[in-house]
C-alpha cells in the first residue's frame, strides 16, 4: 500500500538548510498498521507530512498503491486514497463551521453525492449520533472533536490513513476510546494505517510493525512482538523501550 524509499526531507536552503529526514526506507502492506516512533524532533511527523503532500522539499520515492507521487501533487485521486488525522482536534476544525459544514464541504470536494445520507453514516461510524450534526467545535469535547476529524478523513473513502499522534492532545480518559474506534474502523473498512506516536504502549496496541527513528534516520524496523518482548537489535531502541517501561512504572 505504501513504499517509502531513500526519502530525504529538508527545510530551508544552504547554508541554513535543515535535513529533517535522511534516507528513510520502509514499506506498509495493505491492511497493515505501521508505527513511527522516536523522541520529539526525530522526523516522525515530517515523514507523514511529506506523504500527505504538505511538504514539497523532499527527494526519493513515495509510492501509494503502486503509484509514484510527486512532491507537488494536485491529483484528487490521491486524496481519495490518502487522508490524514492531525494531532490537535482543537486546531484542525474551523471554529465557525458546524460539523455539518465540515463534512459537507469535504464530501463535495471529493465529488460525492447523496450528502445527507453520507453524513449520517459518517457520524454513526465514529460513534456520534445525528444530534451532533449541527453543533460547532466549541460545543464538543476533545474526544468528540477528534471523532469529527476522523469522520472528515473517512468522507473521502480512503484506503490509507495517516495518524499523527491522534490521541496525545486528549484527556487520558478518552484516549482509549479513540484508539479502540480507530482499531474498529480499520477492521470494518479494511484500512491501512501509518501512525506516529511517542507512546510505545499505543504503538504496541495499535500496530503490527514499527520503525524507530533517531535524529531524522530510521535506526530499526521491527514487529510489535519484538517491541513487547523487548528484543530490539539497536541500543537506541532498547533505551527507548526501557525509558517507556520506567515511565509506566513511575
């Protein structure tokens, strides 16, 4: 479903150029959930944004469903295949647009018809009743806002969802609800996920495999079983797991 090969991503120009991602290589099978983990600034979210077309200063190869994508893309078909859910549901929804307006606009941009029926189904899919349709973001909790953001991503009927720390801005009490919703949606719709998270417990729950990043580079790709058993090959990965376990015990 996704191939990333020798991906370099940078910001600015020499001599002030910053190389945010260097020589990233990984693949994600159709229907798989793949995690990107590492400390802040390691390049995890930058990779997602390059895949989504939000950054155009990159080189290498990005292929989605066998189709190579360019740094500057304008193809509606791409955005019907790939959608992104952002970290902060407070920032990703327009404060003056109702839930109905958010979903209607997305559906129309994707050339969908039967808008009313689709909105009702989308709200149902993310566990919101029809009573939420005409509410505004300030009338919703953080978890409800993120459900709307997920519904907006699903409106295009994508095959690949890019999830950028989708629960880190939410209260702990609702994080599990959103993660379980995402797991259910993946099963129901046959979705492929690429999830960025700093929380190894989240990745262990949600993902099949993961790539560990340090300083803009992927240092190890491993399956989630190795993560759970603590059988990493690289010292940095072992340190990351040990720090996560120490934090959990504390």
